[in-house]
C-alpha cells in the first residue's frame, strides 16, 4: 500500500493542528489517575528502607505493640532481606513483559485497572506476613504490578496528550514515582519502630484500592481504539479528553494507515471493521528493520539512566549523613533528599515542553558527570561538606533529564503499531539494570572503595557521545519525521 503522500500530509498536519489540541482539566486528571500506578511503584521501591531493622529483628516474646496478633517482626539474615528487596526487580521484569502484551490485548485502561490487583495482593501478603517467605512473595507480586504499571502508564500518557503537551503529561509518570518514594520515606520514618512497619504495608493496600476505583473515571486511549478500528469510540474518547466534539482534524493527523483514514471519514455511517494494521509484538519487533535504531536507543536510554550512578548516590547519601551527624539528624537529611527530589521533579514538568529533549538530556548528563567527579574527589579527600553538595547537585541534575527523558523519548521513537512492544523492551531494560546494579554494587564498592563512581563517570561520558551521534530530536515531531533521522 502506497503511503508516501499520506504520511507527508500527516507529518505536517500534526503540527499544523497542534494549537487546536487543548490540554483540558479532564485530560490532566486522567493522566494523574493513570500515574497512580507509577506512585505505587515508587512507594514499593522505598517501603522497606526505614523500617528495615524493625522488620528483621525484635524480641518475639514481647506481646506489646502487636497488630492483630501478628508477629512483631520477621527474623531473617541480611541475605534474606536482600532477597526480599531484589525480588521486586525480578517481578518488575516479568510484569513489564506481560504488561505490554496485555495492554495491547485488553486495552490500556482495562489492564491498568486489573493491574491494581497485583499491588493489592502483594500489599496484603506483606501486611499479614508471618514469615520471611510471605514478605518475599508479596514483594515479588508487587514487583509484577510495578513492572506492568511503569510500562503501560507512559504509553497511555503519550497517547492522550496534545502533541505540544506530551512532555508535560508524560512527566506525571516520573513525578508520581518520586512522590511515592518520598511518601514511603516519611511514613517509614514515623513507623520505623516495633510493629509499626505493618502500617507502611497497609498504605499500599489503600492506594491499590484507590487506584482501582479511580480508573473507572478515565477513558480508554483514543489512539488505542483507533488502532483497533473502533473509530466511533476513539472519537468519543478524544472528544471527552479535549472538551470538544471538533476532533476530526486531530484524528486525521495521527499516523495511521489509509484504510484507517477511510474508516474515520465514514465514522458516522455505521459499525467499523477491525483495523488491518500489521501486528507488532515482542518477537516480531526485534526482526523489523524500521524499529532497529529505536530499540537500540530506548535500551541505551534506560541503561544510561541506571548506569548514571543515581542509585549509588542515594546509597552514599545515607552513609555520608551518618558520618557527619547523629542518626536522627541523618534520617531527617535523608528525608530532605526525598523532598528535593519531589520539588525539582514538580518544577521539571513545566520545563520539559519548553526545551528540546536532547538539550535537557545533555544538560543532565553533563551536570551529573561534573557532580560525580566532584563527589569522587570529595570521598577520596574525606571532604564531607563537599560530598553533601555533590550529592544534592547530582540529584537535581538527574531530575531534569535522565529521570524523565528515557520514559518520554521511548514513547516517541515508535509509531502506533510499535509503541507498546517498544516501550515494553525499554522498561524491561530498566528493570534488568536495576537488578544487576542491586546485586553487584556492594561487591563493586568493596573492590573499588571511594573510586566506585569512576565506573559511572565513564558510562555517562560514553552515552553522551553516543546520543550526540545517534539520538534524533523528538519534541513536537511525528514518528515519520523522527524516523527520517535514523542512521541504521
């Protein structure tokens, strides 16, 4: 089927009609509701941090402070607790694969609604844990929900967003992740003694229920519906998101097949047949030349995020604060790190659509590279104040680029047929590196000591060069326009 002229018209049309695509309050609320899955992911990442000691050890003979007759703690070794922490990443990797497939089969909204069940079941198991095995099982199930949530939510956010607001809406994903992390830190700080850790798990139950209920208030992704040939439903969904019935131009501007455009022109004439678009799944996308560079780029974007050293920065922040201050003060300073993360992430959502994607990414990589060099020097010379400054600088540098850009750009490097499978591979790469770093960092730290950040410095420099050469600018562009800049 010839598409040359059609695609060119579409490529110009999307920008020509962009000013008519209103970002309504309902669209924003739909984005925030869907991003509750990302909130739960962030919360689950951090929920075990502060109450770690209370979970691992206690006097089981005590009867005080028990909740519902459950044990005060779950005695376990450091390695077992490490398994409870890292098993979350294994669940996330599995969930990211199934999430992409299921969202294509059942729909973005329907699967994200069903996905809240994983968070509910995982939190229930954790709250009622009577042995380490139940805690580990709950973490694994919660990981499945988290993996699926952060794989599907960015796709939905990109698909409902007006073209010039894709960055703004997609930043809800990162914003809710860091808010979840911070809330878990705060609750964990106040409930870190006795059996209070179970209340931390209880919050996970409440948020999963809230996520399930509120999902009924959002509409299905109009682009997903259009892809399946359900043009009447797609028009109704888009009309509600834009607050107007005049959405035909925007629908015609979508990158779609000529058959689908013909269906749109007949939208009011009767029931539509299913779309005949080529099916793209996790297996087929790996063999399709048109997606080759997109797949390499999304894998490298997520790898760059994880190998930037941000997780190591958070780890070192706790250690450095404890060296300089007492336990209570260092705990508060750790909360301040979380608060800084939230505040600057919130600020970033108003910047991301005003600056080109590559520029933000390079500013982030460059400033984080400088921060890591300063942190390494500070650690080697035992300059604690300089270490603290470098830690905060690295966190702020990460927030404005390396935090949101991999999630956002990964949804812009594929057309509608490939977006779900492509984003699934992107998120899977993130989970894979999360697990690898989680199980290897302590060994690297023991081997390299204060020079451990040299690894991340080299990685940041290499990825900066790679993205400069091969990453196209994606802001306000269609896939057709972006793919013309692919080099392999």
